[in-house]
C-alpha cells in the first residue's frame, strides 16, 4: 500500500567513491554467515530463469486481486472465497498485534479449496511497521533526522504512511525478524500455507537515507537488496520447492542488478497511470485518480519491458475510481500484456471495478 518510490536515484557518493547501483563499482554481496540453528541454502539453487515459462505457476494467472486491510471484518473472507480471481495477494493478518488470533491458515485453506487459486502473503521487507508482533515495547521510533532504537530503524516513511519506518535491511537483526528467527514473518507465512510472498518496499535500496547507511557500512544498497530477496527465496524454497516470490515496484533494479531476475518469479507495479494518497479511506476522493506524470509512466513501461522480455509475468495495480480512468487502466493491461487490477488506495476490500470479462 505504499506509494511509488521516487524514480531519481542517488548521485555519486563522493566521500565513499561508490555510485549506488553501478555494478562495476558495487561491493560484493556479504558472505553467507550462518547463525545458530540455521540452514543456509545458496540463493541460486532454484531459479525461475532456468525453467520454461510455462512451468511458472504465475504464467497461468489471468486475474488477480489485492487486499491488505479489512480481512477480519464480517464477510471479508467469504467474499474472497466467492471471488473468481486466479491470484490473491493478502495480508497475513496474524502478524498484526491487534488480530493475532485471526485464522490465517484457515483462510488460505478455504481459498485453495474454493478454486485452487494462488494466495500470496503481503510482507513489507524494507520497512518496519509498528503494529506488527515483532515491534518491541522498548523500541524507539526514528525521526526524519535521527535513527531509532534499534539502530536499523533508519528514518520515517517518505510517502506519508504512518507507523512505517525504512530499515537497514542488510542488518542481521532485521533478517532474523523477517527470515531466520524463531517465529519469523516468513516462517509464519510458510506455516499458514501461502503459495508465496509479495514483497513491498523493495525500493528501500533507493531511499537516500537508507542508501547512505549502506554506504557507511561498506555495502552496495542495490546488491544488498537482491541478496536479501535471494535469501528469502532460498529459505522458503528449502521448505516449499514451489514457493513464489513477487516483488512490488522499482523494476529498474533488474537493470542495475541482472541477477535479480534469477531470484523472483514475476513483478508487480503500482500506479503506472493512476495513484492515490496515503492513509485515506475507501470513500475519500484522494484515494484514487491522481494521474502519474507522463515521464514516470514512460519510465515504468520501459523498465517493465525488461521483465516481459525475460519471460516473467508483470502485474500492475492502478488506483482509479472514475470510469474513464478505470477503462484507461485496463486498456494498458491489454496493450502491454500485463495482468491489471484497478482499486483504491486503502486496499481494504475487493475492488468494485474488476477487469473486463471477470
């Protein structure tokens, strides 16, 4: 539910002599240092580019939907079960402190039984969220100018999402929370039977404050993000060989780090044409219909073409309410061969504007 990250990347960080994302100057990924009780699998052990596109389960997806709020409301799961979407991206709700008792596993089982569809768990890997079960009472929120406690909490969300804090995602403590620790976010996703993971805030690597912290630590932010995602994939594939990994936004990362295409199964992009404001209600006019600049649209379409050329499925979500804007959004899907979904920024229910022929 994050806004599209700024398309301008960092300039030369002269004090370190590192150009972020330049593969010729990038530092190598960190060594794979196992912790207590961990089994590390090389991220390249299973790669989608090594298999025919037809064997990628996402290749058969025609329609998809995206809901990361409101799942505990009466009738919400029943509406999902009754829907006809081939793929659902959903919030793994029991990682929310206020809804820990929610039967996420039961929801996934119902959704599988109803249509045999794919269900991906939405996980923010580039930001810590203060309503999650991993957020401790003694943690101190960062500000726009000061890091928080723990110090992997770098800054505040640049798009205005409350309670979200960009992190130093290469930090072993954050990786324990997301991947390796007892009861990690990924462990819960696997336990609940999701078919894969939908990764938000991959754009952390392009955030100027996060990238500056990476350089201070002697790390290349783009390379570290790809390594992090590869580590997520390796952990999950060691336990579920068919587990899917779909990142959201910043398709240009694949151009900076071509190895990125080897550790994911597709990509989703928000707001190629239309966006909405953060922290809005479904009925708020600001939740949709904010037209993206023509230069941003052209940039995203160009970078997504690389993914299409690599044989990986491209999904996109547009935040549009006006009928003409909805039609324009789905026309893009048809023209580009993308799988489109048009909804509103809160993402707290199924859309009222499904794709043509749904």
